[in-house]
């Protein structure tokens, strides 16, 4: 674990605080639960004073001044998930996930850069090191939030920030598909997101070559179908040889064994979305920008130009190059109409696909 703090009180109580510290990454391999299991073993050892953790035992005994034994102490456990970088959907899921120490449920406290600043700034005049850390938090995280909001509102450095940050593509997808507004994002980005408003999960990572991608899940095949892979559709923002693009993709790990052939499903999806695709294409090509591939925007396209026909685990249904839209972001005649066209298509697609793949259609 990153930090384990043991706080000793005069009433024979010891608080054990596990701190998981992240900057621009998220939890992996259920780290917090692993740490709690390790902590359970440690506290069990300390309460028995069995000598397996002699150094910690020695330090604690010095603190209690041998006035009472560790066996007489009551241990309380806490977990803090400290993320100075952007709190993604994955991070909030980490905070909400149930964790246990023995049979006791241990809540996880979320601590953001904004939370840290509030605490650190209280003691900024007490130490030069604290003052330097406060400056770092402001410059690296809080001040940049205003830069991100300006990019999403006015288009300033939008393309660069879409390619290099996690927060800008996150809110760009929220603006496109979930009714988010760019104004006030610099404040809202530190707030807890429960998705109780119906917003969808957004994931983000890096390609093998280092480029960043983000996607927002669009539809998932009903659980009633019985397949464990639960294939899904998502809108992805990424970069290929022709620049930035937005693509509707289908991801399916299932094979033929469960009777749900992904090639057949993909071809069926192609037919289902064709009418909506034609409307989306017309709306996009009507934008007042020089649009790449304006005369030929194929229903299925990949950066290498080959047609997968549903044979791969991840297959493209709609592929739109958006370089020109990004360059003109902030012009209401471009950004507003682009958003309007996408939301109309997104709603229509969800409706027709959900109907076509209802559980009763198995």
C-alpha cells in the first residue's frame, strides 16, 4: 500500500488509515481490497503481540509508553483514495465498490486535488514545503481546469488537449451525448458523479503507440441473452492517419459456441442503423466547414481502409473524421449543429437497436 498511518489515542484506540495515492492512473487488480487483507493480518498480529511485526510493535509501544498492552487496544480501519489527477468514472466506481476487512464493510473516502488544496492552504504559512506543494496543486490541477473549460467552450487548443489529457475528451463526450454543458466544468470536474442522472460510463486509456483514446458506452446486449461477455456498442474518439475521428463501434468477445455469432450480429447491426446513418451523414455534411471525406463517408471504414465485416472483436459501424469540426469548435453554427446531429442519431440508434435486440428476440 502507498501509505499506512496508525493514529494512537489515549483511550486505547488505534485508527489504521490506508491511503491509496494516484495522480494520472486508476486502481487496478483490486488493490484496495488486497491492502485491507494485508492490514487485517497486520492488526491481528499486533493485537496478539506475536512478534511478526517487531518494528511496528516497538514503535507503538513507545507511543503508548507501555501504560497498556496492544492486546488491550481497539483498532478502527479507514481507507482514503487520494487522486490529485482527474477523477474518472473508474475512480468513482473504485470509491463506491464495497470493501471488507474480515466481515466489516470499510467505506472508501474520495480525496481530490480540490480537497487537498483546502487542507494544505490552511497550513500554507507554516512551512515552505507546504507552500511549495500548495503552489504545485494549484498550477498543475486547479488552474488547468480553467484551461480545459476554455477549450471546451471556445475551442482554444481543443485538439491538443483531446489528444493529451483524460479530462477534456471525457467532457467532450459528455457534451456530445449526455447533455453536459461546457460552462462551469472547471468547478464540476471535482464533484462526485454517481451517474444517477442516466449518464453513461466513459473509459479512457492509451494506444500501443501512446495516443489517447476515450469511449462512451452506448448500448449493451441484454443480460437475458445468457452470454457472459455482454457485447456492447460505444462511441470512440481517437486519432488515425487522417487525424481525429469519432466512431461507433461494436465490441464482442463471444464466438460461435453460445449461438451468438458476432459476424451475424454485426451484419444485422449494419442493416438496423443504415437509415439513421444516412440522416447523420446528411446532417454532418451540411455543416459550414470543409469536411474530410465529405463525398465518401462509408458506413464501415477503418484507418487502414479494410472492411472487417464483423470478424474481429472490435468492429467499426460508423467512422467520422472530425478534424475540421474541432478546428471550428466554438462557432455555434458548427459545434451546436454537430452536437444536435449526433444526439439525434444517438437517440434514434439506441431506440432501434434496443428494440431489435430485445430479450424476447433471442
